């Protein structure tokens, strides 16, 4: 096998920012990329927890910096991105993972709840992409991976605000890829389906709801957080150098139903 082929999926020494990874799927992303020798810059609004995660990753041999960042605060986002550049000298990848979900009926949802979901899921994605994109424009390369959802394509009960925000993330991805293609910046998204997480632990605990949800998935199961890693590594790695503006749904076939 040629050297180019053998390194096709390598992310060794790539500097990757991951937002919202103090726990859950974001933590899985951090551990997964770290185990493949990426250099990580991780952040979350949970300050003590994200520092603890950073320490654990360092113990496993990963080169990492960890900070508390509110993704909705432009000043904090810009400062963190500058710290990453000062520490590592460049940014190769961004994983816009930070997100929130509230289950409400449309008639019960308060305006401040609606705005909070849009602020984190949409504004936070924009602010980090903008700050990191400026550096990638100077480098004339980079990969941005936004986290969308099957909710961008399909209606999900009690999640009007969430589905709306993720539809916005999907089209943001497509449009930003168009805008920044000339700089060799690739912008793609992952659309997770029913993945085991803290966000759906209560649903999975209800046997009737769980069985109904599983019945809607052609592969017949909830996904594990690790099921998302292959797609993420692909989008960060040289294997996807001609892929941009795409949302890859990792959903066990849910969006085919």
C-alpha cells in the first residue's frame, strides 16, 4: 500500500477543537479523536468537568488543552480560538458539538426557551465557525464538522425548537461550504439518529416508548456514541478532501423511513 493510501484516514497530529464535550457524545468524540493521536482543544460551559476531562485525556497520552467556554459569548469564543492558535500554531478541524434540547409542546414553550435553544445550537455553531474559519482562511485549508440531527429532516415530537435549530445547522453547513470553498475549507455535518445519550435516557427507560422508537429504525436498535466516530474521523481526515456541504446521517436508516 502506498504512503498516501495508508495515511488516508490518519488524523495524527491534527489540531481539532471540540465544543460541548464535558460529557455524553462530545466526550466520546474527544476520546475517539485523542486515541487516534489528534491534538485536542476542548471546551464546555461546565468548567470543573471540562478540566477533569482534559486531565483524564492527558493521562491517556493525548496532547490537549481544556477550557470553560460559553459558545454563545463571542468574546469567550474568540479568546479560546486565539489560545488554541498560540498553543498549537494552527487549527485543522472544528467539531461544533455543543447543543441543547428541551421537550415541550409548541403551545407550552416559552419564548426564552425557544431563544435559548437557537442561541446555543445555531448562534454557537456560527460563532465558532466564524472564529475558526478566519484562521483556516489564512491557512487555506481546514475541516469544519457541524452536528445536525435527524430532526433536521424529520419532525420529532415535542422538539419543535430543536428540530428548527438543527435544520438551520444543516443549511448553514451547506451555505458556508459554498462561501469558503475557495479557501479549501470543507464544511460538513453529521446527523445522528437515535443515539444513546443523557438527552434520551428517560425515553429509553420507558419500555413502550423505547420499543416504538426502535421499531422506526431499520437496523433495529439505538446507536452507540462510538457509532459516530468513523464518520467524524472520515470528515476530519484526508479521506474526505473532496467532500463538502454534505450532511451524513448516522441513524441506522431512520431517515429512509
